[in-house]
């Protein structure tokens, strides 16, 4: 009863906060009109903006509180699996949407910086300009060396894309891995730790990674690009190796991506936006502008740009078990990270109009190397005919505890991804997936929870190679 009351109270608070957003919006519009009339309302507008930020943050926190309360209410019931699936779907969609907006903005502004005309008919106060055409219209963009003499009233800030990408990603980490830590985060064959220990290690590693990165940016390493890059690669190797020896392989990949994403979001929050605010405030107050602030923000933005493709790979890696299912998942992860970062470097220098004959070929060779080292080993010979009855017995013993219309697993209360093996026809329809996940990559059962043996995997392989006949 207490949880129902708490949920009702949170719902009431949420409604009040939403109503308040409309009220604050009306106040802001009124202040904009007063400003147009020449009235001094800058401080009042800042107060309204602060109130809006507070309300929006409160809405997010209350919504999260409602979801957690609902989860506790339904935990252990038949509705738990349904709730988890819809939480996964909604948060994942939010994460992808915000991520597209953030990464798209990152790609665009790095392109803009690289493609600027810096010499022909450029005013002294400008760093460059660019003509562009898109969507049937022509655009003319100018970049100032520091800031214009008068800051425009309406200035768009690119920050919420980053914040909400990180926030939705962090929520997704909880929904998929931390709420089901014993099944998806922890692999006792890798390291026997408790779920709380695993969650603490994961969250703590993100903080540690940013501290190391921030210290690197402030150290003499930052003055030598190749040395900074090499050190950064070694640090990434260390984290990839660490994650793969603490968590399950899938969770290790996701934590590596979350680590890079956390550094990216922290760059925006701690360096890029504060630097931009300082420059805007100095321009408004007529004080001398510090060009180093812009350089610092630009450098962190460039770093974020190189992180984007490795992070995107990690976002889709769970769909490709040949990567995280390798005997050395950290090595595959780093090879793909270096290859995708190399591709981004090629795109960056190409946008500058520079010629490179080796960056793209080397990056492709690196990525092909990942495909080579993940290739399956040559299987042994099948010395006898394997019938479906033998395979079905293995599937019923090792797989249907999760993949069934009525799962008996202690975590999955509904069949993962809707895949069920209750009938011979269902097993036959998924034979290719079974071959990849059970035989080749050995990533199923999840963390080998049901203790399938190598002999059983070989029988499944032989049955599929012999034609996967039901009779």
C-alpha cells in the first residue's frame, strides 16, 4: 500500500511540474516582449531560465523515481518482464534519438571548422566563413575569432543533446545490466563478485577514467599530440582489459562505451559549456576575452569527435557476438576502436582539403584484422549421425528455461527478444542463430548459466551441418 501511495504522490508532483513548465514558458515570452520594448529584464530572464532548468531536472528525477517505484511494486510478479521490456524499449529509443542529435552536431561542427574559408574576403574579426546549400536553401555561416562585439539576444547552446544522451544511456545501463546484474553484468566464470560490487566498480570506473583523462589534458602530454594520443590509447587498452576481466563480455563492451561517453559528456559539462559561458559573459560586460578558453573548448570538442565512432560501435556490438564472444574480447574491442577512430581521422583531414594516402587504408586493414581474429576455428569431424531428439533434449535442458512461452528462469519472466524453443519448428527456424550464438561464439546460454558442455555444443553443430532434419 505504501508503494501505491508513493507512486500517486510522485504522479501528482509530476503533473504540477508539467503545469509549471507552461507557466514559466509564458513568463519567459512576456519578458522577451518587454526586452523588445527596451526594458531591462536580463536578470529576471536569468531567474526564469534557472527556474526552468530546476523544473526540467525535477521532472526527470520524479519520472525516474516513478519508474523505480513501479519496478519495486511489480518485482517478482508476472508483469516484471513486461515492464523491463518496455523500459528497455523506451529508454533505448530516447538514447538513440538524443545520441543522433549529439553526434550529428559534433560531426557537423567539426566539418564546419575543417571546411571554413579562412583567407578569401574574410573580415579581420572572423576566423572564417562558409557557404552551404541544404534542403532547397542557401546558408552563409561566419565564425568569429573570439566573439562578436555585441552578443545577440537569441543564442542557441548545444548542450542538452549531450546531457540527455548521457542521462538516457546511464538509465539504459541500469535497465539492461544493473537491474539484472546477476544475469547480464556478472559472469562468475570471469570474476565471482556480487551485483552491488559490480555496479560500484562500473560507476566508479567512469569517474576514474575522466579524472585520468582530465589530468592528461592539463599535463605536458597535451602539448605533444602523438604522445598524448599514444598515452590515451594505452589508457583505453587498460580499461578494455580491465572490464573484460571483471564483467561478462557483453557488459565489458558496454562499460567501455559508457566510459568514453561519460568522458564526452563531462567534457561538455565541465569544460566546453563553462568556457563558452565565460566568453559570453566577458563579451557582455566588455571585458577582455581569453582566447585560451575557446582553444580548450575546441580541443575537448575535437576529442569527443574522435570518440564518436568507437562509441557507436559499442552501441551496436551486443548484436554481434563474434566480437564480444571472442576468447580475447578486449583485443577485438581495441582493434575496432582504433580502426573506427582512424576512419574518423581520415574524414577530418579530408574535410580540411588535405591529402592522405595511408590513413584510410591502414584503418581498413585494422578493421579487417578484427574480422580475421574473430573467425571461427575449423570444427572437428562429425563421426556419427545426430538426430533431432538428441538436440531437442539439449535445448530443453539448457535453453528453454529462458526461451519459452513460460520461462522458469529467475530473471527472465518473458522470452528474451521473443525467441522461443518450445516446438521443433521453432528450433529449426532459429538454427542459424543457434549456430552463431551457441556453437561459434559460445555466448549462449548467457554466461553459461545452465552449464551447457562442449560435447553438447558439438552435437548441435553436427545436427545443423548434417542438414538440421527433424526426423
